[in-house]
């Protein structure tokens, strides 16, 4: 006889066990050494630290090499396999979500200079745009700008949308960023979630969940 007919209760129990073994929909991205983590959908693809660091090493910007040397952890995730380290470090608007995390030691000259405004300006000069003193500032709107206080760090969570112009192409991009500095002012923690505004609205629930999961606990 078939199992369901001979042992109906056992068959139901097995079905429950098997369904309970399904993989969770989320996975943790974590820097255990520094006590930092967040969650992303399980099927999103990882762009590893090695690839991002190799791309960053090509930068000739002043202080870029020193900042790279101070990085403790960085990696990125996207649902698309077409996203590369170049896309992660670029400000060009992407049509799919990109999530980027970075933890690094502050340089000596940054320790006393870091402020909530400098944290807001981690990607673009948002505070200058908001001041109205920059005639070249793009059209932008700020959806959220709030203090984020965690166990060992504090800073700001900012979500804004702006007209991003690269070459002759202008697109609307939404960026959700959390930038924190440790209470001892030795370390900066950044989580960037971004894509085109159309993409962001389409994936808002998922992207908000990622942003809200960003946790900085430090080591015990």
C-alpha cells in the first residue's frame, strides 16, 4: 500500500517536516569581527570584497589608497549577475538594485572632522545641494533624514531621489544610505541601497527591509 493510505498520520507528519526544512528567504551578510550585519534575499548574488577592492585600487583620487588600506570589510549584492564591482563603485544609475556595505577605520585627519553632515555627504554633496548655494545642484527630494543610534555607533539614515546626469543621459535615482560612526570615533559603517527611482519603487518593500536590517553591535 501507499504510505498515505497505510500510515496517514505519518504521511502528514513527514510532509510537515519536509516543508519545515525549506531554506529561509533571507541570508545574512556579516562582518563577525566587527559585529556588523544585514540581510538580503537568499538568491541575490555576491560581489566579493576582493573584486571591489581590486577596482577601488585603480582610483587615482587623493587619499584613495589610504582609505582602501583602512577598509575592514566591504562587499555588495544584487539580484542581477550583470552587476560588477565597477557598477558598485560608480554613481551611474542602475536598473536593478545594488546594495553595498563598507566598514573602515577613520584616518587620523577624519576623526575630528566627521560630522552628521559629512555622513550625509558620503556619496554626493547632499548638504551643499540643500543649502541652495550650488547652482549646478540637480533636482532632488529628501524622503527621510533621521538620526540612527545603535549599540556602539550613531549617525544618519537618509533616503533621497535626484536627477543623475552621466554624459548626455539623465535618469532619476533613489539612494537609501545609512552612515554611522563608532562612539569612539575610530570606525565608519556605511550601507548603500540604490537603483533607478522606477526600480526602487518597484522593489521598495524588499529594499526597505534590507536597509532596516543593518545592525552595528560591535564585538562582545
